[in-house]
C-alpha cells in the first residue's frame, strides 16, 4: 500500500484548482493506471456488461436468472425498466453541479473532519494513498440531508431548500428501488417468494436498509491518462445504485486476461454494483465488483452512488437459505462499521478483507 500523503503535500493539494490546471501535477499523478488495458463494453460476448430490465411484462424467472448470472459473474449490472422518472436524475445532476460550483469557502465550511464519514472532501479511503484523485466529493446520510447541508447554507434560503427537496426525492425513489432490488436479488439466489416475504432475516434486511450518498464530481482533466477519478476498490455495503451523467467513466475489472471494461452510461439506466457485505450474506455466491472511475479529457462527469447497507448495529451473517444443503457458513457475522475497521487494515481496498472473517473449514489445521 502506498504511504499516505505527507502533511505538506496534503496542504498543497487541498488548495488545488482543477479548473485552471493545464497539466496533471505530481500530487495527482497515479502510477500503474495502465497495468491492465481499458476496453469499451461490447454489445455481446464476454465484455458485454449485463443489463437487467425490471420493466413490466418480463418473465420474473427470466429476470431472476439474468440477475443471478450478473451477480455471480460480474457483481454488477446496468438496471433499466426500473420505473424511476427520468426527471429525477436530471434534477439531481443539476443540483450537484451547482453545489460543487459554490465558492471554496462555502464548501470548506462543510469539510469532512478527521475521523468523520460525512462532509465535503476526499472520500474516506483516500487517506490510504500517497496520490490525490481527480475528483471532488461529498458524503452524507441520505436521511439527514437537511441537517447536513445547513453546513453549506447556514441561513437556509431558496438554494438550500431546492437542493434538499431534490436530494430527498432521489432518496425516496432510490430507497423504494433498493427494497425491490433486494427481493429480486434474493429471488435470484433461489429463495421462495414466501421466504422473501416472511423469512425473519430477509424481512429485517429489506425493512432496515440504511442509505449513504456520496456525490462525485470528476472535473474535465487536461491529461486523463495520468489521473484517476476514484481509485480501484470494492464498495463495502450490500449494493450501490449509481446514477451517472451520460459520460462513461465507471470501469469494472475483468480477469483472464485482466482488463478494465468501461460501463456504458445510457440515459435513464442505473449501474448496480454489489458490495462486500452482499458477498458475505450470500456466503460468497454473489461477488462484489472491483471498480474504479476514470476521468474525461473533454467533459465533467458527475456520479451519485447511493450506498445501501444494514443499520450500524446489525450483525450480517450468511443467509441460511444461501447455504448448500448441509453446508456451513463460510464467514462469521459482522456489523458494517466492524467490517470497515477490518477492511481499513487490509492491504488492498477490496473483498480480500473478507478472508479475515472466514470460518475455518472442518479439518483445517489451527495455526
Ligand atoms: C457508506 C459508505 C460507503 C463508503 C464509506 C461510507 O461510509 C461513505 C462513503 C463510501 C465511499 C465512497 C467512495 C469509495 C469508498 C470506498 C470510500 O472511501 O467512501 C466508499 C465506501 C465503501 O463502500 O466502503
Ligand atoms: O463514479 C462512478 O461511477 C463510481 C463511483 C464509486 O465507485 C464510488 O463512489 O464508490
Ligand atoms: Fe464504489
């Protein structure tokens, strides 16, 4: 793991102005970005990013089969036919562009404080890296938007109210869609409708979902090959619904041969990315997706990941219904904050951290 930024470099970088940059400075230059080639998603074949259509008329069994394949092989898919009105994403993007265009002093009032998750600034895992990413971010609990954004607009006002209304509309739509998607993912695992509706754990998971939003602005970059918008990682919660500008930038790592597949960004589609806790919940059957965001030489890009996961005090364990007959859970139970602690100590920011929660199989030697 590269050493964290020195305080001097961090201070210099904090004042960095993306808009006036003609080059990528050393503080933002990432080595190893092209260790694997980047490829466009194909229309068919092994690099075709799976598309799941929830639209009416589809055979539920066929939808479940498509979701199971996507979740097992990619840990990600594009979601269409979801019923969320197109205007919601357009309004969200407009408001986020306005937020990030505010004077630095307004945004810095909401700066993320050390040890805190919420606020304006670099994403939490950025402390692990010695280089800076080509992006601005803002993280907040989706249910607390009004309190959070008083930090940016202490006096309230029209801009504040409009921003909050639009984020709340997005939150309502995404939470409803997230609940539907939990059921679809469970059905794809082979759970019966009865179990999904009435199984105690299954119901608890659906009804207690919590949501965090992280707003990303990737400013146009004069040398896009030398910078990264968001370094490669897996998300740690259950799954993430990503709204993105019609500018591709999200990439998924595919193995054998290793390559970064760029996810298309058709208007109206959400990218769904499974996180590590869903991998644990399904006893390893579904995979979290290792992904990153690249930057664009001509255009800004905005993405709005909506992270869904369990409440902080809920222990997540492999679902009984996901175990093979007579099989044992492969992982011990963990809360989301406990898992973030485990992952924070691992060498990469990916699902390999789950290995630390693995239950030794019978017959394994104790060391
Ligand atoms: C809910 C969360 C997921 C996240 C950590 C966080 O508490 C809030 C921000 C999320 C984010 C966004 C950028 C990448 C990421 C790895 C990070 O550092 O912050 C993810 C975190 C995650 O999924 O673990
Ligand atoms: O910008 C994107 O499409 C991906 C964002 C992302 O992976 C994240 O914020 O965790
Ligand atoms: Fe992510």
